C-alpha cells in the first residue's frame, strides 16, 4: 500500500481523485490488522473464532471493494506495463504472515 500511496499522492498526479481514498484505506488497515491477529491467535489457541471472523469479514467487505475499485484502479491507470510487472514481482516476493498457523 505504501507504493500506491506515494504514487497517488505524488506531485505528478495532484488531482488524482483516488488520493482521497488512500487515507481512508490506510485507517481501515489499522482496524483490520488487529482483527487478523485476533483470529490467528484464537486459531493457535484452538478456541472458537466465529465472532472474530465475523468482525473481520464485516470490516473487509467494504474495505476490499473500496480499495479494489478506487485505489487499485487508479494505480493501474497510472502505472506503465513494466511498472505493473515490477509491482507484481515485488508482491510475489513478500511473505505476509510468514509465520503461518503451523503448530
């Protein structure tokens, strides 16, 4: 998200409408991350995750739609094909939640 934030907020694209959404999406990430961590923790403890998963789902529902339709669409418009390929390769190399849920 940092790269898309920089792109949408850069001086090269000062009037990009999606730049307004970036701040909302970033704030939502601060809500989503603890929800993800709660589900992961509960799974490791072997306790019921139904309520935590429901909270996460409710938050992600609007967030994902907003991020995909507005932020990612704008980034797609602004990046060249080589830049898009570089971003895709970078994302593939990241190991988010690398610790996994293995016991």
